[in-house]
C-alpha cells in the first residue's frame, strides 16, 4: 500500500488598491499597499479543517500558500506530494500540463468553492473548470451540490463515452468539513 501525502495549495491574494475595507488592526502597514499578500480566509479555513482531519487520521497533509501557479512545483517537490488539492480555480490549465509532465504520478484535484451562479461571473472559472477535466491525472471536485450536478452534466456532454463511474471519478464531491470543536 502506498503512502498518501496530500498537499493543499492556496493562492495568496493581492490587495488591489489602497484603503481596502478588509484591513484588520493586526495587519502591518505594508499590508495596505497594493499587491500585498493576503490570506483568503474562507478557503484557508476550509483547507485547514481538512488538513487537520487528515493529520488526525494518520494521513500526511500540508497546507501551503503560493504567489502564483509557477510556485506549485517547488511545493510538490518539497513535500513529496502524491495528491495536490488546488483550492479554487486559479491555476492556469496549461500549468497542469506542465506539472503532469514533471510529476506524472501525482493526482491533481481542483476543488471548487463556488456555486454555478457565482462561478458564471468569474472571467476564467467556468472555462477553466471544464478545461481541467481534459487534463491527465486531474479532477474537478466541487464542494457545492448544485455545481456538482451541473458540472457532471457538462462532463457527460463533453465526454459522451464516460459512464457514470467515470464522471463520478473525474468530478467527485468534496464537501466542506467542519470540526466538532
């Protein structure tokens, strides 16, 4: 049996302008500068809950933040990951091709955190979600039941040869996890 090493990767968010309303008292003045690194608190909390659950179950897991999808390979290599969960649709699909070429045995899971109406307003999200399905060793894993149903429908249209099991394997449901305490 192989040992699973699950790496969760989040993208640092950038401050888009001066005076952003979300600055907290604990942040340094530099955090108010455009381009400053910010946590995506919702995604970070969600991923942290799952990482802690996996660690408690004896599965090696780690959460990292990167400045861009160009930094993913360094984190995979440093952690010796077998599975990489990209939190949200921020990684360019072409980058998955590059990563697969370097890490052909790593499974890439792009986890969606939006329902269809929100994702429809994203410039790249929906297009990229569908493009991720064409990549080797990658799946799209929504945490929203509505988006799950709709992306599975689209997957069946894109890949008519896929049976129900194929669609479920390429588009698994990965709901949020909330610890009891």
